[in-house]
C-alpha cells in the first residue's frame, strides 16, 4: 500500500493491495476525481477528465471561464455552484445562505490512523487527510482516505470544521462521495424484515438518484447499510464490483446518482432526514466511516475483500481468530418458562458433548415472565432462580462449561421499577402517548444520566457474578424522536446522538469487561452492521433458525459480512418459525457455516441424540478455522436455484471445506456436479469422503459429483486436504 503525491501534476495516487484510487487538484483549486479500480501505473490520468453532456455552463465562482462543476467530479460535492448533483455537505450559515465552495488547502499523510471520537472505525492502514476549505465562511472539510495492503478496501470519512465565530447548522453531513465512470451499473442491496433478513435485490441504476436508508435510529433489518455497485455484466466471479459498507448503527442513507454527464456518483452517511447538527464556533463534526471495496472478480471478490477488512480491522483482535463458544441457548427450549433446575438439567444433558457454554436468555431479571414487564430492572429474579444466578453459574461451571447471560440494555418496560421511578428515562415527547413495540419503550441514550444507569446496573451483574458471555439484544426501534435532556434546537440531533450514546455504553460495558465475550442481537439480525461488529465479534443472524430459510439469510448476509460474524444455531423440529422439519444433520451442516451453537430443550435428548451432537461438534471443529479465517466462495445461489453451496478455502489454499445443500427432492433427479473454486490449481487434494486425490485444476474444472440422499433438505459436506 502506498500514498503518493505527484507534485507536477498534483495527482494523488492511493494504492491498496491491488487497487488505485486517484484524484488531482485542478487549476481552479478543486480536488477532482480521476479513477478508482484495478491497480494501474502512476500514469498521467488527467486525460480521462470527464466529457459528456452539460446541463448548465456556469463557471467556477469569480471566473468567467472554465468548466461547469457537473464535469468536475469533485471529491466532495457541494451545493450553490453549478453542481446540481447530490451534495455531500449542506451547511446553513447565520446569514441564512446555504452555499459553500470548498477549495484544496493541503494534505497530510498519516502512518497511524486516528480513531473517530466516540464512534467505531477501522484500525491500521495508511491515511491521507485532504484538507478542503471555504475561506469566505471559514468552513472546512477534511476528507480521510485509508488504504490497506491486506484487503482491497478504502476507508473513507469526512470531518466538517467550523473555524468561524458563528454557529453553522449542518443540514446534511455525509461521509463520502465517489465518482465512477459511466452510467451502466446495477445496484445490489439487502432488504428484509424480522426472520427474513438481508435478501439481495439487484436493479439497474437509472438516471437520477437511487437510494436506500433507515429512519429508525438503527441500521435495521429493512435495508442493511450496504450497497454494491456492479457493472451490468458482473457475476458472482467476474466483473467490476464495488461494495459500500457503512460503519454505522443509526439512521443512514446510501445513494447512487447517475448524473447528466453520464457518470455515477455514490455517496452517503448519516441520514439527513430529520437531521440538523448545530456546529458551534471552533467545533468539528466527525462523520461515520464507510468501507469501500473494489474487486474485478465479481461479487465473490468484493465480499472476500470486505470480509478481510472486517476481520483484520474492525473485529476485536483478541477474538477474531479465536474458536468461538459452542453454546446451548435456552430461548427456543424454554422461552420464559424456566427455573434453576431446568437450566441445570439443560446443561447436564449436553455436558461432555463439546457444547462449552450455556447462555441464559431473556427472563432471569426483575418481574419478567413474559415480554410485558421488567426491562431495565437488571436485578436477578431470585423467586424464579432459587439460589440466585450463582446457583446456575456454579452448576454450569462445575460441568466444565462457561456461562452466558442475556441483556437488552437499551430498553425499558412500562411495568418496571425503573420506569416507575424514572419515567423520563424513556424516549418520548411530552403530552403525547408513546408507541409500544413488543410492549416496551426505549431508554433515552442521548441522556448521560440514563447511560450511567444502564452501565452501572449491567456492570453490577457482570462484576458480581462469574459471567463469561453476554448476548446484547435490541428488540424494537425508536418511534418518538425526542429527548427531554436536549434543548429544542438540538432535537434534530437525536438519531445521531442515539448512536453516540449506544457506542458510549458499548464502550464502557464491553471494554469494562474484557474477559466477557459479547454477542450482538436485535430481534434476530436487525442490527447486523460493521459498527456493531466492532463491539460484538458475532451477531445472531436471524430469529429464523430453519435450515432451509437460513441458506438464504446466510447467503445474503455473506455479501457484506464474514461467516465468523454470523451466529447460527441448530434448533428443534418442527421448526418454531416455519414449522418445517429438516434432518438433524442438515440443521448442523447449515449452522456450521458460522459461529455455531444449539437452541432447543436438551433435557429431552436420548443418549443417541447426545452422541449425534458430539459427532456434529467434532465435525465443526475440523472446519472451524476455515469459518473464522478462510476465504468464502459462493458456488450455488439458493435465491436462483434449488441448491446452496459454500466453499471455504484457507488462505494458504492447503485446506478447504464444501457444504452443498439441495432444497427440494425431485423424483428421478438429474446428476448434480459442483465446480470447486478458490483452490490452488497445481496442488493435490485428498477428499476423504470420496477417497480420491485430485489436483486443484481438476476440482476447479471437472468438478465433483454431489450425491444427495433422497428426500428434501439434504446436505453433503466434503473436506479437501493438501497432499
Ligand atoms: C429476540 C432474540 O433474537 C431472541 O434470540 C431472544 O433472545 C429473544 N429476543 C428474547 O426476548
């Protein structure tokens, strides 16, 4: 990786593992984009300067000559000149005027990447800080670009600076803008809902703006903060693919605009709907980071680069490659109906099988026998848990297992002691009724007193009991965007302040308990984003634990996130969400494509069930390192075929694992052959299940016949070991 500035042409070349990002400072003093894509030489790239239609020939301010801004493709778009594309920043000054003109004002190259104040971001890499400045208004924008040599991504963000003596209102403060040549792209996004998270949708971009967003103060299951922009002919393995992954857990927007001159502008960050930030004199506003990956090897290449970036630079280094707890979670086994004996029996039933952690889910605290009460009262319910939490913990530990506990720190029930004592802790607008969602309200994380209460009450449990693992849940979205703790002029800062409050309590609770492993959750996988992965190395992917449904949910999630980030459990049949019955083996094979675990009532296990779990975990352990650190090759797509296949290959290509799944059995089925991917052509691999030794070239060209057992929902797994 390198960042190079050519003084003669004033061109910046930002070089990642295999990519070049280039822009230059033009004769009018603006930073103008030149190129982003596969690595090229440091040639004179200014010859590429955009041509094409112009819908307004206004000149740069003060000069009665020069090109219109719509031809300039500035690194940051701004409003009030002849640039009518989507603006990256939209300030309002005390005079009421809303225009700005940001000129190049210098740069810095940093070997150590500065963290963002109060927000998660990637570490490492080499960073260029490009200073842009409007000296009429003393308003600045610092654009950060970080490149890496272990992942083809560029991390970007903007910091807006008020050097004037007056307040500036930021009506829009996006993180980045990026120009791509041409008007011929498709956009892929991940939409969904509860139990149906992250379904890919591919649509052609049209002239004008295409966008996705969240207005929920969370990244949401509705539309994940991820967007891929790909050439029209890009496939899973071939063609240009740009992946845009916002490191942010609140209301966001990502846009792609095909502009009048035939270029495509991609931009976004904090949602500017219901947003206005008061930037006081001398203050800075830091925006969330975005990870942009490029691959010429299609969607698969794009995903692998994003996976590497998240694994190497976001997820806590202590855990990223660490075997994850193989857990038994009691939720689907008992829901709220458990006591000390039941939990101990659940642990006893799986002790010695390889399951190493019991996670006690919702219902252990306050008055909480259903989902109508108790949230916010983080005090052990000793009537339900005779002997208190310690009786369960000691028993679980005595069986050689670790103990995990569920919290939903951001929530408050109307029927709770904390709400009765402090109704003002709940988000709400005075004189208006609040919306209920799952019968609960939300804590006002913009209020420091509320944050202290949460941190103290959760920490008290973690400090006074031997807890090894926490599942951090979040089951509803904000409705009344208002805080009693904020003055009227700051109410439109609410959604972003909620994110800052969330990061603050995560920082204090997670970092304050370094020996506890934290898993994220949000009514399934409704807050599955890169900012949460900074705190939680894995996230519960979906409340839908049916193997068939999971092939699609895990496939969609893998476009942006690595397998090691996805918690995947084997649950009971008929499945609780879709009532489908699938084989135990199938459920295991699909749950092994992530951080695996079990979620069912183990007290009904027979000895042979226990044996089956044991064998399943032994199989998982063989592939665990590939799940954590391997490259993912998506081979068959369950959205477009009757099959789903994932191949995991170690970085040195000495080991691989293939999981193939067939959804429906058709009588007298056709032969099925899978073409392997990602292996080394010249290496020889032993495939124990087939008893053959074959070259990578053969496996990747001739392929492997897959013989499923008769019946619906079957899997076949194969291992590949270098000989
Ligand atoms: C939603 C989660 O996704 C479930 O796994 C479970 O923890 C429930 N909440 C508990 O209320």
